[in-house]
C-alpha cells in the first residue's frame, strides 16, 4: 500500500500539504488539492483513519447502550442508529446490557477514557448519578438523566391517550395494563395517562402487571399472559408493549377468545412482528427511524460542537390500525 510520502512525490508537493488536503486540517489551493486527490487515487492510497482521528482529537466511534438486542424495538433502533452514524462518517460500538449495570458502567468508562466520542443510551439499569458524573457528550432515549443530558423520545402521554380512546370506543369495561417499573422513563407517562383517562370515564377495574427486567423476555410475557387469563377470565381489554400484546393475543386465540369481538388488545411500538400475526395488532406507533436520526444528530452536534441541543426533543406518535380492537 502506498505511503503518504509517495503520494506527495507523485503530486509534486510536500508531505504536510498532502496531510492538510486529506485531513481537511488547513488551507490547500483547489488546484493542488485536485493534484493530490488524483495522485492518491492513482496510487490507491488509503489514509490512516486512526492517525487522522487522533489529529482531530476524536475516535470516530460512538457507543450505543441498549437493554436487550433481542427485543424488536431495540434491535430496530440500533440498526437505524448504526446506519445514520455510518452515513455521517462514524462507526458504532454496541453494548447489550441484558440487565447487568456493570456492562453499562464499563461503556461509560470508555467515554471517560476517550475510547468513544460520545454515547447514545437507551438503557435503564445504571443509576442516574453515574451518568450525571459525566461531562462528555451523552444523549438519552426515553430516560431522564438530568438537565445536562438531552432527552429524546416519543410522546408517550399522547400514546396512552390514543390507546385509552380506542378502548373507550370499543366499550371495554375491565382493562388490563401491562407496564415496566423503571423510574424516570417517559414510558411511565403512557401508563399514567391511559389509566387516568379510563378511570375518568368509569372504567374502574384497570389492573396492572409490572414486568420488571422480564419486560424484554418473550417467555416471561407469555407466562404473564397465561396468568392474566387464569386470574381474570372476564378481562375485555389489554394494553402493553408489542411483546405483551402479542403474547396475550397468542394465549387468547389458544383459549378460543374472540379478538376483537370479546377482547381488545393494543400494543405500543408497532414493530415489524406486530404486522406478522392475524389479526394484525392494533398498536401505537413510534417512528424509530426518526428517533434514531434525531438522536444521532443531537449527539454529533455535541461531539462536533455544531450547535446547541435542546434538553428535550419529543416526537409524535400515531395509531397503527389493525384488527385487534
């Protein structure tokens, strides 16, 4: 492979001029830049990315922390974050915490040691105080980590309102709510709003099953669904994440419960699996592609000091019309 000196010799300029042209680190006349680019192409020269990044005091790597890549929402989110980062010249390092806070802490330590330029986190395991100790670029998805760390997420309160209105339109009277238990997460807004609207409209038997870290496990959701129907055979509405809703749909069909005639089921996220069942799941859709794009741009605005980032960025949600309500 050709060296930078060989490119300089081919172009008839100094090594420093080649470095400035290829790294964008100083002025080089348009004519000289063209000669250098032509010489680099002729010699099949590939700049040393590590050296270039060190020169600019960055690594070109962004860490992404998620709870569990097996979960459809987080696998889709990571996919779109990686694609957006790649388009903007960055590589992605992924941390799949699977409920182990030590793994999350180790990735934060990488930020402190300049191994990554910034972190996009969607995990809920580590204490907020550990994030607040950091002074380098971090963007949080759905979890409030303090005013210094931008919070990006969808309008969960609106999502809860839309779901509640669908239940009221279907005239449901005993609705089961499946939620998580993580503190400081925006998802709590949808559960709170959903329950409040139903109770204000006389649906008093709003029950709740908290999933904890099992919120990412299909097996745990399925067992939870079986338990719901065993303890509450007269339930006529269920609202939860896509996995909770799909597990309940599966169990209901096995028990011969008619959906949507006797039971309404509403999911939240509207990920790909929600469209792979019959009837298709009615769900509240958040735009994961846009969530990924805005999260990446917010982080890189901080990393590259392009512009100030608002402390909160809230995205709209909509109803995915299916056949379960």
